[in-house]
C-alpha cells in the first residue's frame, strides 16, 4: 500500500481480511487446478507479496467483516451497524456521546 501511496507510512505488512476460507486456502496453496487457472496471475501476485512480507491474508468472521458495507447489498439495520463500527474506528469519540461506544 505504501508503495502506491507514498504519504502512508505503514509498519509491518498490510493485513487483508478475508471471510471466505476457500479463498484463503487457494492463496496459501501452490496447487493450480482447471478451476483456478482464470485467476492464476492474481493468485501469484498475492503469494509473491506474502512471501516478500508486504501483505498478510488473515481470516475474519463474516459478521465482523466491515468491508461488506461496500461490497454487498445489506438490510438497513446491518448497514447501520457496520457504519457505526467504521465511525468508531475512524474517530472513537464520534459515537461516545450517545452511549454507543
């Protein structure tokens, strides 16, 4: 990440949180099948970056994955819950007045 945006100074590898265990297994595997050949280039890039130590693919529970807010159509209560989580991460004092944080 810091390679592409020089103003960001990161300590350690960039963590990529993934809630799909199959994707994590594919990234960690050196095996290619006929089903995985269409994303071989991307998989190779991710594996190379992991070996260099610039990224780290980690597992996260689906119900804790705040990225779902940007990638899935969600019911309003779930969207609002994820939005509130993002707001607390960005600025912990934002929701503290409401007794939520």
